[in-house]
C-alpha cells in the first residue's frame, strides 16, 4: 500500500457534500475516503477489487476475468460433533502451493438418495474413512458439493488459499479437488443444481489465477502411480476428471459426460465469451 500523501499546507476548499464526508473520516484516510465516498464504495465485481474495476474504467489496467465467490459452508458445520467425529483428530498445519491452476472433479462413490440436510453427517463419515482406514492427515477433497448444489469446505486451510489436497495422486500440487456427493456411473442422472455449483466453484477458484476453465494447463506429476511418470509434465484440462490424471473411472461416466457443459458455464461466469 502506498504511503499516505503529506498534509497540505493550506486548507483546500471543500464542497458542502465533501465537508459532510470528511467529517466521517479520521486523519490521513480523508484523501482516500473522498475518492471512495464521492463515487460510492463499489462492490467487488466478479471477484475483483473496487480499485481494480475503477482503474480498468480509466484504461490504466487490464482486468483479469474472474467470477464471484459462491457461498461455501464452513468446515466447522460438518467437522464438529456427531457420529464419525473428526474433531478428536486435529489435522497438522496445512500445506500450500503458490496458486491453483486446475480443479479435478470426483464423485464420492456413495449413495445418491440422501436428504441434503444429512450432508454434514455424510461428510463426517467420508472424512472418518479417509483419516481412519486410510490413515490420511485430513479429508482429501478441498470441496464437496451435494445434490442440492450446496458447497462445503473440505480440507482445512482456508477456501481462499491454494491448499495442497490429497485427491488426485501425482497431481495434488497447484490443483483443487471438488467431490460430487454420490455415485454417477453411466446413465445415472446428475442433478443440475450440482453441476451449476461445480461450475460456479471452478469459475471462482480458477479465476483467481486467470485460468480459463476450457483450456489446458501444464502440471508436473509427483508420483509414477499416476498416469504419468514422476517428473513428467503433462497437458491436462484446467477443469479435469479424476480419471484424466489417475487410472480410475471417477467421477463416473455420467458426471464426466457433463464436464464440457460445466466448463462452458464456468467460462461464462468468468465473463469469457
């Protein structure tokens, strides 16, 4: 943040409206406050700051396409209390990458006929299985989406940050994992609310690094048990199926078939044509 300007030696003439605004602002914040208040404090548009939007209008910068952050239910909603309680096992400090270049879509291979009010309980069971039977340090997915289109925070570390997950062997770095709650093999209906939520989440998360969901990105494998030998740099979809990087049918044929549509919707949400 630049240093505030030095106080003027002479008192500037301020309009009546300006005097009212100045009265609301302390000390050195006056100069900045006048600029913001005269125009009205602009809301962030498509995930961008008001300052970036204003600068773009003046032609001083190029605004990066982005999308608004969708509503994400906090981890505390499912991680505390009830059966399958994961609170007894405190995860270690999260690890972070520099950015998220791709998202991998998964399904949880669990029943589809659940009541969405039960989603927190279901996530607790999934987390308990991964941290118990598999002895992982935390749930592997960064996000989970239920059939009603509700998005839940998964792995700890902060939804706004590039948390290193445990969702796609060999390609957990610089990616995020989005798990669709259910089983979506061939001919199984995929709820529209779910695909819309995945698109909104991917649009926002990829937009933070100016990634078009329809493009390909280059990622380096860290494990030879993936589809690519460790150290190999692969071109993968920015919005990918789990099976694009690992030998699996996940996220199921039905959901995988919807990925082109999800990519297009995510791109539109970013303001791309």
